[in-house]
C-alpha cells in the first residue's frame, strides 16, 4: 500500500496534480453557483420591470391599487 501512495518516487507531483484538479473543480462549482444566482436575480428584475411597464402602457399604475 505504501508503494501505491509513493507512486514510484513521484508522489508529490502525482498527488499535487490530483489536489490541484480537485481544488479547481470546487472553485468552478462555486463560481457557477454564483453566476446562476446572479442570472436568476437579473431575470426576476427584468420580468418585474416588464410587468410594470405593461401595466403602465394599459393605463394601470401602482397608484391604482393604493386607493
């Protein structure tokens, strides 16, 4: 088992490469999650703005609902 983990004298290089690949994959996943949240928030803002603009074009305003 020790010889497997030693990797024939190249253990630092081999396990370092695996470690770096794992770290980069985790960073990628975190960044993708952040981008996804930002895109969804932007879509929600866009849809709300379009809905408000559509009401204003039809003569409906937010003031109509306040009275």
